[in-house]
């Protein structure tokens, strides 16, 4: 099984655990970090809508909690034709991903489109070195 297939399966499983009581729109994400491990996340909504957590943010938090700070590849999945990360999540991903990192967008049937971080967020915030 390829790395993308493993990411897809992890994101799909995470999506099943999403807490989407208010929107009924479940999203899963999975990140491949520099340590070779996969970190999944799902959206978690809240009655103070929209004060929830996106799937990508949950996956990033899991990765950072494990001591990792470099994203190598990402899969985001939802039951939709094309569900790319929101603007806030694009910036969150960019914090830990190089411009060439691939972000695969999937629905329940498989990967539908692949973007690089630079394509998703060409002019995101960045600290000067």
C-alpha cells in the first residue's frame, strides 16, 4: 500500500469519528510527518458554532503533540465533490509544510485532486528569517 493510500485510509477512518452534530458535514484529515508516522484528525463542532476545530487542525495538533514539526504530505476527505482546506487551515498547514508539499483532496471514493501548498496558499503569512 502506497503512502497516499495509507493517508487516505487514515483520513477516512478519522472522518468516521468526526463530531458534526450541527452541520452533519464530517471531515477527516491525515498528515504524514517527517518521522514517517501518520497523524489523523477530524472536525469537532460546538454549540457555539462555528467555534469548532477543523480536521486539519486536529491532525496538526496530534503531530505537534508527538514532537513533530514538519509535514511531508496531507489527505483531506469529505463526502463532497471537492472539499479543500479552509483559509485558516491552509495557513496552519503552511506553518509546517514547504510550498512543494502535496495536499490530496478526496471524497469517499478516493483522491480527486492534488494541490501543492503553494497552489493552495501562494502568499500566506511567513516570518522573515
